C-alpha cells in the first residue's frame, strides 16, 4: 500500500484558483495510477481526474475538464491538481487516490488507497 497526504486546500472566491498537492510514500510511485476524487456534504464521492504512471495520459470528469489540470512528479513522489476558474459547485473535500497496476485494470472507481482529504471551499 501507499500512504497519501494532501495539502493546499482552502477558501477561494468564485473564479479563483487553488493548487492541491499529494505526497506519496511507501510504494513505487511510478507504478501507480494517481488521481483525485471529491465529496461534497450529502453527496456521493465523485471522480475528478486521473493520470497514468508515466504522466502521459490523463482523464478528467466532464465537470472539470478545461479548468483543472493534473500533473505528477515521479522524482518527488508527488501529484498536483491545478484548479482554475473555480465555481461554488467545486466545494468539497478532495481526496488524493492511488491504484496499483497489480490490481486489475483501471476505471474511475478502482482506486485502492486514499488520502485523508483536504477541504476546498469556493464562495458564491
């Protein structure tokens, strides 16, 4: 398993930007598909974005495509989520997530390990 710690959450006005970071330890980082999910109060967990082990392939939820950008630095065992043009509906707890290559094929609900989460609040 891999341990994940998120940072960078906070409060921002509509239209503003935040950059979330996730530090990983305890595994071979480049072997994991990395991503982010979010959960708003009273709602189910929602997929946000994912990135392949090499960083060459990304997948974004339609609700964030064009506004969010996911990147990884395998030398530092980190992933980041740059969030631009934020909207009130982006308000949620954001969780860093990882999926091992050994646990079958990837799909949006297949993450194995999760961070503790970081709160993002966008004012209206």
